[in-house]
C-alpha cells in the first residue's frame, strides 16, 4: 500500500471520502485541517482570524511535509488550498504517493458550501449571490494544481461508496 492523498476544492468530499476509504483499506486516516487545528489549539477560522492566512499556509506546509516524509501508509485528506502553496504539489511526484483529485463542478461546490460558509474563512464574507462567481474563478485558477494529481475522479451525483470503490479500483 502507498500513501493516498486526496486533493480538490472545498466541498469536494475529501474528508468523508478519506475516512471511508481508510476504513476499507484498513489504514490510518488523517485530515490535514484537523492536524493543523490540533497543533494550534484553534479552529481553521480562528487561525485565519488571529494569525492570518500566511501563518496558516506555513503550518499547512510544515505538517503536510512531515506527514509525507513519515514511514507509515495512510489516507490523507488535504485542505482545498494545500497543493497551491509552497510547491506542496511536488510531493505528488513521489513514487509512494498516490494523489487523487476529487473533481466537483462549480454548481455542486456552491450547493455544498453555501450553508457552511462560516466554517470556511475564504468565502465566509461573501454574499450567497457572489459565491458562484468567486468559486468559478478560484476553481479555474486552482485546477492548474489539482490537475497534477495522478488520478482524477469526478464526484458530482456519486455516493461516497461509489467514489471509494472507484478509488480502490485505481490503486
Ligand atoms: C481552504 C480549504 C479548507 C481549509 C482552509 C483553506 C482553501 O479546507 O484548509 O479554510 O484554501 O481552499 P477544506 O477544503 O477541507 O474546506
């Protein structure tokens, strides 16, 4: 087994798919946002508020690098921005790292995060009307990094189980 790293935009299902995938593969699951929150004793929102985004990105890079360098195998659910900072995407080229992009459409993402904006500092101050415009542009920019994944799985209208099974077939 290798290290399996799930990447993709906010709301693409990285956390829940990662959890279920790890259960099936019988390996550990880590959620990068949780690890950052634990290391700071603060929620992601509070880290952004109190220490700023740059601080968050540094911690994200530090913890991501440590995890990839560790000997154990696991499934890691990253944050939506992880591949886009500090050349974190170079880690995807490691032989023992299988990166999977969970690709969701703009409409799916809007639908999923509109009610949870408060948990996501990048969008929490946007009005519902502006959300779609913001996500469409942001996703376009970030696809440059997401498309560096070894595998891409579309997730729109698929169940968690279906996505997990598709990933297992790829690995
Ligand atoms: C971010 C996504 C979030 C979290 C932080 C920044 C981003 O993770 O890391 O709010 O830059 O897209 P999720 O993708 O799990 O929401």
